[in-house]
C-alpha cells in the first residue's frame, strides 16, 4: 500500500509537469509582440500601439480539440508573470473561457466577473455591459484579454461580437486580444477583413511519428521513471498512441497518464500496451475489435466514427 501511495503521489506530480516544445517559443513571440517595451527593450505591462490612431493587435491560437492549445497559452502567459503579474489595483491579464450558453451577453458578464466586478445586472443591455467592461480594463490597467474556446462565441451574435473585438483594440483603453479555439474560430476571423488584419495566427500541427515519435518516447520514458514503472517495449506502440489520440499532442499525453494510472492500480512493474488498451477503452467505450491497441490493422480504424470532432483529414484512412 505504501508503494501504491507513493506512485500515486508521483503520478499527481507528473500531471503538473509542462513539456517544453518548440511551440513554446513561437507562442511567446506572438504574445510579446503585442506588448509595449521601454527604451531598453524590456517588456511593459501594456498593450503595444501599432498605428497613428493608437490601435492594438491580437493573435489567434488555433488547434484541434485535445491539441493542447489552452495549456500552451496558459503556460505562455504564466511564464511572463514578472511582466503581467497582477497587484491589488491592477490586472494586466484578464483570461476567461467562453461560458455556456455562449452568447455575447454571457461572455461580457463572465469577463466582468473575471475582472473582479460584482453585481452586474444580467437584465442590462449587452452593449452597455460591454462599455462597462471597457471602463473596467482601463481602471485595472489591463494589457491583454484572453478568451479561450472562442469558436463557441460565434454561434450567435457574430456581427456584434466581431464589432466588440474591434472596439477592444481601439480607443484610450485599448488592449491586446488573444483568442484560442478550433479552426472554426479562424474561419470566422478571416470572414471579416477589418478584424483579420488585426490578428496574427498560430496553428498547432498534427503529430507525425517520424517527426514527433522520438520526442514522445522520451516523454514516456521520463514519466515512467518518475513513477517507478518500466517503460513499454512494443515497437509499434507510438503509432497506435498517435492514431488513438487523433494525432493531437494533448490527447496523446492524457492517454499516457491514464495508462500509467491503470498500471499503478494493478501494481504492475511494467507499463504495457494492455494498459493503453484499457485507457483507450475507458475513454472511447469501444469493443476490443475497435480498440487501436488490439487491432492488427489499427490504422484503418476511425476513432471518430460517429463523433462530432473528426480526425484531421490528412490522417484519415480508407477502410477496405
């Protein structure tokens, strides 16, 4: 029991680890160019004004569900804590996921709450609440507003929301805007030329075994070492993990953590393909014949058959 508890504690510590990737530097570059600098080139907790009219700019972080975009942006902003650290009177960053139901008014109310404002009247007209939020960010010396899962925000009130985003980057209280979401977000932003020119874009790539396989094997071995498990030896395991994870980094790491949980629960010394199969079955509720860790020709299986979030087109295989 003592060994089990220690391994569980080690696994909890592993869950909090951040895996440094080349994407970290790219994301940081996008964010840093949105902020002002002093005469010596040091970043300032204020939005950079890029035009004679004082407009600011924004960025989109686009990736498929499970690609790790939310974690990447959260990590990027947290590493800039010395610049964007809040105080009693200031909030350089206001970060908020799109609430449910995803309407313009619900988003504004959520942003107001995140800014520390209490008592907003939900019966008040939405644009009036928006002006209240713009006043708040001026008071709080906010430099950047991050809206996560932003694609959901455009299911309704699209024109109003696009207009609101433009207004955030104009005027005395202008801030930089970061939007993270799926490809649907990028399609909406590209549909409005005035909004599109204000945003740079960063896309999270699909995982490819020939490119990312060694990196993932290193992560797998490191995680196993931290919790006292021997790493798996199956030669085709990485390909199966990537396929089952829809070639998305975040999902591949989640699958690994769940497989390790099964190994620890069963008091096994080795992490094996069977643990991954159990993890996959728990996530997908699929029979053994459709489990990518059991099927001989796993690459012909479509993990998203009947799902609303299809596998990337470049990774689909024809059955037959």
